[in-house]
């Protein structure tokens, strides 16, 4: 399944889905998008811009406007919404428990759970490699949110999850984030926006640099 939905260079392709999966994704997408936008607005109130060292590390890979507008919220743990707990019972463990994750990307906002991101040290003059890898992964999702729009991202995420056999890692949007992050940690500097724009169903303009 993984080989069908993305390649090893970080260019995700839309998931092939059955009509039933497409219908389920279309039904759930507005609910997921509304939740994400609501939570993003709440997190933005206590969020900060990227630190200069973080921004400098990410700058070769992301459009400047995306990094300028990105905000980072730090919390001890992310709340797992009741709706996801219900979905987990129906769809299985591939639906992540958000209270256990280290990071989450919502439209325009990266949320970091300090309980699960122990090397998180925003005041350090040089961010740790693991911190930058987490931030890079979440910023790929910020770019996906921007490219696809809130409802488009939510729909693609649900479709990808279902097409990947309810797998978190093989969801094309996650696979793309993991692939690009692996390249970044190897010292490559992939152009994230180019990879996201190559996602076949995306018709989007490059944001102003
Ligand atoms: Zn991810």
C-alpha cells in the first residue's frame, strides 16, 4: 500500500479510494476542518512565532510567508477530543490518541506537547536535531493545510487513512511528512512546497516567498 501512495522522495499522491471511503471522507471533512480551525484559533492566543534559529534552519525548505505566519503553541499535553476517541473504537488504533503525540499541526499553528517532546528547548541557542525534526514534520503539515485548504486537507487525510488500511504511517499525507523529514535529517534541503504541489489533486499557487 505504501508503495502505491507515495514515492521515496516525498512526493505524495492522492489515495485511491472506494466510493464508500470517498463518501465517508466527504461527510467527516467539514466536521474535522471546523474542529481544526476552532482549535487553531484557541491555540494561537498563547502561541509564539518561530524562534530565529528555528526559522533559519527551516528557511531553505519552506516558503518565507509560511514560516512568517506560522505560530508555535506549547502545552504539556494535547487534548484528545471525544469524537476521536469514538472514531478509535470504530476504526481502530490507527486513529491516534492526541494526548500521546509530541506534535500536532493545525491550520497555521504547530502545537508541541512538552510531555512527549523531551528535547524541546525553545530557549537553546541551537535547536536540537530532534526538535528540528519534529518542527519540520509539523511544518510539512502546515504547508499541506495551506495548499489543500482546511476542508480539502481533512478530506484528503481521512481518504488517505482509509485507503492505507486505516494506517497512520501509510496515509499519503503522513508518508510525505515522514519522507521529507527523513531527507531533512540526512542533511538534504528538499523544497517542500514543490513536493506538495505535485500532489496530483492540488491546484494551487505558490505562496509569495
Ligand atoms: Zn504527521
